[in-house]
C-alpha cells in the first residue's frame, strides 16, 4: 500500500478526486490537506475523516504547540501570497508557523510518501518546503503541471519554481520527435475569459457576489477576511480596465522604428504564481523594464507588451512610466507574439512561455527566474549581476553549453506524459474519462 496526499485547491480538487478513485484500485491510499470548509465537507463524504487534514484559520491557530525550529522563510511566504500580504499580521505569520507542525505530524503519522499540489498559496509552499527540509519524513512534494508546449502533455515538477522535472523516462511513452512551435491551448481559454470580463453581465455578477458574499469562507486562508479589502481590489481592476481601454495609447507593429534592433519584454498577469512565486525577487515589473532600459544600446528599441488577460492589474501611471523611457514603446496588446518574435533580436521575461517560444524559433531569450526550458540552447537565466558586468550585446552573443532543440525535445518528451493537467473550470476536457485515465497512469508510474 502506497500512501499519498493531495492538497485541495478549488476546481483542481475535482481532478485530484477522480485520480484518487482510480489509484485506489491499485492500492494507493489518498490523504488530503484542505483549506476550504465547503470542500472539506464534500471530501468527508468520499474519504474517511482520518485521511483528511482541515487547515482552516481557526483550527490551525487553535493549535497550542509550536515547537518547530525549521526555517521555512515564513516572511517570504506571507509577502508572496496574494491574500496573506493583505491580511492582518495578527494571524498570518502565526498561522504558517503552526501549520508546519500540524503538517509535519500528519505526514509522519500517516507515512505519506508523496504529496501532490500546486505552488501558488503560502500553505502549499509550507508543505513543499517542509518535505525538502525534513528529510526524515521521506516524503516528496510533486507539482503536476502542463509543460506548455507541446499541448496536451504535463510533467511532475520537483521545485517551487517549476524549473526541475522529475526524471522518470517512462519506457511506454518514449518519443524522440522534435517539439514543434505551437500556441499553448490555455491562450484560447484566456481569450474567452477576456471577452467575458468586458460584459456587463460578468461585472454585475461580481457585484452580486460581493454584496451577498457568495461562496465566501472567512475561515479559508486563500480568501480575504475583509469584504472591504475584496471590494477595493475588485473595484481597482474594473477601474483600471476602463482607464486602459480609453486612455492608454499603444503602438502598432508597423509604426515601430524600422532602423533599429528590437528587444521584447512581455508583462505577466499579477498577482499570479508565475511572477509572485516563480519570479520571486523579480516581481516588480516596472523595475525590470527600467533596468533593461538602463543597458539598452542606442541602436536598439525596447518593446513592452501587456498580457491581454492582465488588463486591469496595473494602473495608468505604470504605463506612463514605461512610455517615458527613451526608445521604449508599448506595443498593441493584441499583436501576435510570433510576429514580434520574428522581428526581435532577443526576448526578456520573468518566467513566460514567450522565452520558450523564442528559443524554439532560434531567437535569444532571457528569463529572470529559473525555468525548465533554460535547458534549451538560446534560453538563459540572467540576474542583475549580468547587467552590471556585461553589455547587452555580449549577453545576446554569449554561447551556451546546453541542449539543442532535438536533444531538449527528447529529454522533455521522455520525462513528461500525455494528458491535460488543468482544472474542471479552466478546461473541462481534463475531466473526461479518457483524460483521467491518462493522468492516473502517469501518477502511478511516478508513485511506483
């Protein structure tokens, strides 16, 4: 019997439940860590209560003992969590400190060997870091996540930056074909979400949910305790979206200067794990743009592209600050990224897929966070030390001792699996029976 644990996470929980049902037939016992009361009550009808750890605020804070001396960088976790950083310090730090002891006992007492979860919320990262620090638990945290390109494949990431993949080399799923450039399927889902955000109906539903506190759980550490805090954040998004559409000017690709080389910087949606967790210490995107601009040669221009799904995240002053920088242009957010890649000399991003796409096109790409596609020639992780000590062109012309596209493709395809790893709301296809079978097979290979 193998003992594993899932961390419940909104609509991703639906997928994990279906996988757990399949794994049970292969003598895999599933435990759960659950932050939401409603999901806790639902899971109690499916799994024995002794296999569930409910981590609501009150339940964790009521824990009297706090004997853990393992340093998990709690300050860093609170700062990077989109909800906890807006909450009162009277409970947030104490909650995470007490949580690590409760989770430690839960893993130890149940001999849990694998934990599967996301790397978004602070409580998930507490569990992740605990499994790494407490070697005696002999438990591994794995983050099942899409590999972006090619579509319909996922891997098990072993670190919170999604830069390291568990190497399993499944003999039944070998493929040595080169990865072909294609738009990630989640872009189509984002487009539908963007269209919905612009409708009166969508915004009226937001207002209704706020007034009646629909689906709100004040005991859930991933939800705002204060209705006023939630209102301010949601109102700011709607206001910023209104201002952007009417007052922010973007340039068309054909109107860019034609006599200079082009650098591309793509903005991340924020708050989002890709920037606040994976891109930790590089989360100030205006500062990133400014520092790239500092080393911009005279024969270059810097193009900044807004993430179409992030319109509303940033205020008007952000865009004005970008446009004040000499030889810097805010490109129309609807511009096809592949057209920009064809014209640019290099791409800068924190952890975005654009760097992966650039490398597949044979273009130089730079990420400020470590990502798994840094293993491909042409895609380099950089830091401010590189900017201080080298010229921009020396960075662009730097040779790398990494894998070519064919070698990288072979490695990635051997260590990833067929299957849509998403959630039941974002991509309902992941709940189809055939897909659950694919996902469960991959989980079994990793577990056994």
